[in-house]
C-alpha cells in the first residue's frame, strides 16, 4: 500500500466513523485495478443513507477529496461505497 493509498483509506475511515453510528462495521481497503486504485468503503446496509448523504452530497465530496489525495501522490484514486454483507 502506497502512502497516498494509506492516507486516503485513513481519511475515508475517519469521516465515515464521524457520520455512521455502527463504527465497528466500517471496512476501508484499497483494491488495485488496471490503471487506478479503488478505495473500497463498506458500511452497514442501514448506514448507507448516511454515507451517501442528502442527494449524494457527502459521497460526492468524499470522492473529490480522495481524488485530490491521489493526485498529490501522483496516483489515480477513486472511492466506491457499498453495503457490508
């Protein structure tokens, strides 16, 4: 895991812990794709609404910040949030 990936994962985990009530059911990890890295964030299914935010504003802001962290580390990072199964 590169420094930018670690920073992005730590940042996403911190923000989701502040938003969600079920902090122990948050999982954030990087997944390498062909030309980019996907930061996979999983939250409890009941917390998806909080993670996405009203009209998607929260997830949109998080995605923008993750891209900025990646750009600083000269990497292509993207954020994907899905329910924990």
